[in-house]
C-alpha cells in the first residue's frame, strides 16, 4: 500500500511548510493525483486520517482532486481522455501521442488560519 507513504509525505511537507510560522493552524490540504499514479483516493484518505489522528492536524481536511488521463495526438492534433489505458488516438488510432495529464502527484495548496 503506497498510499501510506504518500500520506506520510504529505504530512512531512505540511510540517516543513508550516514550521516557518508556528501560529498557523492547518485547515485543509488539497492534492492533485493523476489517474496514472494508481492511488486509490479512499485509501489515501484513510491513511492520511490515521497519520494525523493524534496530531495538531487532526481536524484538517484532505481534499483529493483526481486528474483524468488525457493525451494529445501528434498526427491529428486532438486532445482526448483515455479510457482503460488504451494509449492510442480515438479519432485516427495513432500511437503517436503525448500524455498531457494524469501523471500528477502534487500538493495544490494548504489552507491555514
């Protein structure tokens, strides 16, 4: 379960970021997770809550935004969402494509008081 290590990394980043301002109280952490990262949002949520349960972040919300897997075809120039990891253009069936979203794993923002 790599969700536990991802949740721990989120908490570590929050700790490092808020260390500069000890009076800040964390209200929310928003993360973007691409479909290709293969993170189960419910598992990440569970792991995050388990880690922060006995900390000053226990009331902070984890907001998970799942980013769809999208490609751009280099032959016909269309952008489209990929279903079932079929990496070919749905219009011209070319495999000459670039992934343009769906590989993200970022903290989008921290909301503090």
